[in-house]
């Protein structure tokens, strides 16, 4: 695993491929509010996409638009009729400024997050990602058409929801990927990704690909704490929700979520258990890799990507983070 180049922080020259995409993700956890965001570009299709999700006291405030004209973008700045969102590189691999202002839907349950909701409220975000816990590591995603690196660090600033301002002082994760193909819809297997940070400074990033029988096919990721870095040799994943794999995607979208997800990574000294308690589930539907949700009961919806803010415990040390999981839907 290598440290990403400083020049990779910036937008890349796209290949002449229809599904070429470049994405920047940021997620954070704090005492009163948690959130994750994506800004993505598909230049060949002349469009950009924005994901913006805040979770506060069990309610999700969110905005998602997959078909923003590329002409409405300038670098890492995107505007729509409902939301303006900007990422600004202050110091490559060291500090980013994240701002947003506009109107978001407000949803109490997972199904409304998937299909839409009528209520909307004004939101503002003014965050800084800084003081990274480790270098930005290039990750082998087992896909030779895609480059990717990620990093954990400290988030500070404010999130204002419907006139109420919440202080953000916590930890989080960011990643950057670019390439011409990545199929998010699950086929034979899905995946469980964990982006977790702990109070003692430990950070764990883990992706486990899951077979239909729930066994782990492959894993990749790492443990980092300052200058120390260890890759994951293998890992297990268990999910306590009492559901069969074929039923899980729809059940989670309709409001169920597991009581606990346990990762059991091996860093070379035997298995260790990391217990994660999901606080909400934010399902995102995928249409044949084109990411345009229109009819949740249509035959095209092949999979659901679930994003869950979690509280964690590892060897008696508390932590928090986000889990991402995909499951077949129909």
C-alpha cells in the first residue's frame, strides 16, 4: 500500500469512456450530528452528482441529484436550484474546506430516504477536514480500472439545520476515486465496508466482499495510528438482524437494520472483534450503474447501497464511524 501523490488530490483528465467517474467522499461523526457527502463527475455524460446526508436525533436531512449539468460545475463547486456545495483544497493531503447551503428533504425512516419525502428544511454546512491521523493511502480495490486513496482525520465547524446550529468537533474519513468502471450493483456477492475511528487514535478501514452463503471472499484495508500502519490479512463479518441475504436489501430499505455488525480482522496476530452498533440506515438505490432512482418497485433496481452511522467498541475502546453495505434488492 502506497502513499498517494499530492497531485492526485485534484481532478483528473477523464478517459473517453461512458462510465468514467471521479468521486470525492467525506463522512464525519460528532456528538450531535453525523453526515456523509459525495461530489462526483461523469464528464463523458456531461453530468455531475451530489449526495448530502446529515443525521441528527434520528432524522435524516438529505439531498441527492444525479443529473446536474456539467456546466453547473466549476472545479469542486456545484450548484443546483436547491443546493450549492463546494470543496476547497486548502493544503493537499492535509486540509479541506467543505461548505454547503440550500434545502434538504427531512425523513424519519429509511424508506423515505430511498424514495423521497415531501417535507424540506434549510441547511448550511461549514466544515474543515484537517489534522489527518495518517497519510493518504492508495488502496488496492481489486479493480484495475479504478484508482483510489483514503485518509482519516479531524472535522470541525458547524452544521445548521432549520435554523438550529450544531457544533461539529469529531472524527471522520475521506476518499477520492477515479476511473472508467465500477459496478456497484451486487452480483454473486455484496460487500461490507467499515470506516471506523477510535478514541485512542486507532483507525480501521476495511472492505470485505461477501459470498451468498455469508462467507468472506476477499478483504482489503488497514489499521493506522500515527506512523504505524498494518494491512489486514483476512477478516470475518457477521450481521445480527435475523434475515436471509436475499431478504436483507428490501428489509433494510423498509426500516429494518441490524442490532450489531461485527468485523473480525486479522492484522497478523490473530482475529480481533470490532463491534459496531448502527444508529440509522440510509439506503441508496442503483439503476444499472447509472444511479437514477425513479421507481423503487421497478425490475431494474438491482441493489441497494446502505450507509449507516455507527458507534463502535474494540477491546474496550469506544469509537464511531460509517459502514457501507450492498445487498441484492429484487
